[in-house]
C-alpha cells in the first residue's frame, strides 16, 4: 500500500541543494525504499492460522486542533501501524494497542482493507460514504472492538461494500464510523445501519447519521476554504 509519508519537501525549490543528478539519485533511492517498504508490508496467514476473507491495515493519526489542515498535511500525518491477514495476526496487533478510551487529544484509529487508504478521495471510497455514531465518553473502547470484530467476521453481509472503520477520539465526545463504497445503494447502506445497531447493541433512540464523502469534502471546503481536502476528519 504505497503511501508517501515523507516530511513536507515543498520548500526544496527555494534551497538550491545539490545537482539535478543528485536529486534524481535521491528520488530513485526514495522510490526503492518505498517499494521495499511495500514488499515488507505484504502479509499472509502463518502456518495453521485462520485466514480472514480480506487483508487489513491499522492506521493511526493525531493532530493539534486549530492548526491549518490540508491534503498534504493529513496524508503525512496518518501512519500505517501494520497489516494482518489472519485472526491470530489481528489479535497480536490488537492486544498491544492502546484502547480508544485511553487515548487523549485529537486522535484516530483506522482499520481499512489492504490497498485502501483511509481518505475520502481513494478510488474505493470516493463514491461512498459512512455511517457516523457519536458516543459519550467511556463507550468508545467497547464499541470500537465490537465494530471491528463484526467487520473482520463479515457480519455485515454486503459483499465487498465495506471499506473500513474509524474511531475518532475528541475532547467532549468520541465518534465511530464505518465506510462503504457505494453511497447511492440505499439497500446496502440500510443493511449496514441495521447490522451496526445490532452488533453495537445500540438503544433504539440512538442517532445515526449517513454522510457521503462528497458531502464531507464540500463541508470541509466550506469550513476551511481549502481545495482538494482529504481524509476522515
């Protein structure tokens, strides 16, 4: 899953450092590193392990509220933790991860199928949307665990529609969401909603909001005045 996580190099044009050949050499070396990194991230079930239907990758992001945000800053800020292909590999990761309820500040965990970036404009996401549930403090850890176990266990029964899930820790509330590929497929989004209610054991009066990524992008542009925004903020 090739994701450029290098620091912002936008200032290099103002600093005449090295010859073009040196720059080309560095670029080639960086590309080799990216390719090697991608190869290292390829995961397969181990001997005797129970394979999942899809491979997945955990991601983490954290930012300081109030700081200017952009596509570039978001993409640089979101970091892959690692991938897994089996039930056993998942539990090895998950057992060592901090729980959402123990995180502070403006933090997010993302769990997405291998090859899908947790960004609105990813090819798998751009025509889709997400169900959003806002939680009072103290519920995020349990709901996140139930959500991702249901996703890994293929409990949503919507074929390849599910892209991933996000838990967002904020100061006054926490938010969980599940992303799907096709926002216009109302039957699929309804099934995801009903399954979400069941696996999270939500009270009947729980408010659930479905938001298309197109609407998220428009809202982000209106609020920040940005062009080409990104991500699940």
